[in-house]
């Protein structure tokens, strides 16, 4: 009986010594960074750069789309009124003043071509082609930077997954070198893996969401430009029929 109790106490003491001997891991951001290997740090730096890049694109597109929407709302009724009264030069001046309006860029190109052609039937066809070219140019401006968001949204999870693989490899390496299988031997490597995975998702999810949102806005702008071009061509045809 006494021998059994002594064996129990000895086993308990060995267990305590085993856990006390494990390396403690600091799970703060600084502690995790210091514990990371150089490869995992490189993954974290890449993800940080991607997050800053995507944030810059988001801010740029929000400002650009907001300015385009605001100026287009002011431009549309002014140019419509000028064209209704037959003041073509005034309509062109209004379009030229709205530099950030997607509608103004398209309408301005069509009006300038129509005035240069003298309003002939061939001039109407030339103005229509000019409108189509302007739409393509403005569409490219509206989509500027969206490919960056799509790329970051698609690649960031895989970059984080690469960090996960590196962290797990470090965990197994720690087990092999320390000759132990306690939680302390693998905690650092596993935390490394989880941090890079989480960071990759944090970068990717906003990029994908904003890419889808901005793509919808671009499609709405395209519809507005198509409608404006169609209405402008109809106006040119009506003006030509009056002559």
C-alpha cells in the first residue's frame, strides 16, 4: 500500500516537472512575431503589403465613384436643358466643366464630333462611333484597380495557407529536436500557422466583397452611359430630320 502511494506521488511529480519544463509561449502580437521563423515573417509581410494595397484601391475607387456620381447628377439636367433649347455649344461647355463625370466624358465626345461634322448623316454615324470609343475609355477608367482587388482576394488565402504549412513544419521540427510531445513543443508552430491563416482571410474577405460591390457599380455606370449615348444619338437624328 505504501509503495503504491509512493509510486503515485512520484508519477505526479514527474508530470508536474514535465509541464514546468515546457517552453511558455507568448501569444501577444509581438510575442508571436518574435517566435516566427524568417519564412513565416516573410508571409506576414506579404499579407500586410497586400492589405495596404487593397485598402488604397478601395479608398481611391470610393472617392472616384462618389465624385462621378455627384457630378453626373448635376450635369445631366443642365446638358438636357441646353440641348432642348438647341444650345449645342453651351451643352459642350457644361460637359467640359464636369471633368470627373462618366456621363460628361461620353456626352462631350459625341457632341464635339457631331458639331465638327456639321450635323450631317455621316456626322451622326461618326458621333455614334465617337460615343462608343468614349464609353470604352471611361469603362477602363472605372475598372482601374479592380483587378488588384480580385488578385488579392484570390491569392491571400493561399499565401496564408503557405504560412500554415510552414508553421506546422516548424511544430514537427520542434518535436523532433526537443524529443518531447508536450503542448509547449508545438504551441509556437501551431500559433504561427493559425496567425498566418487568419491574416490571409482577413485580407482576402474585404477584398472580395469590395471587388463585387465595385463591379456592380461599374455595371450600373455602364448602363447609364449606354442610355445617355442612345438618347444623344436619337437627339442627333431628330435634329437632322428637322433640316
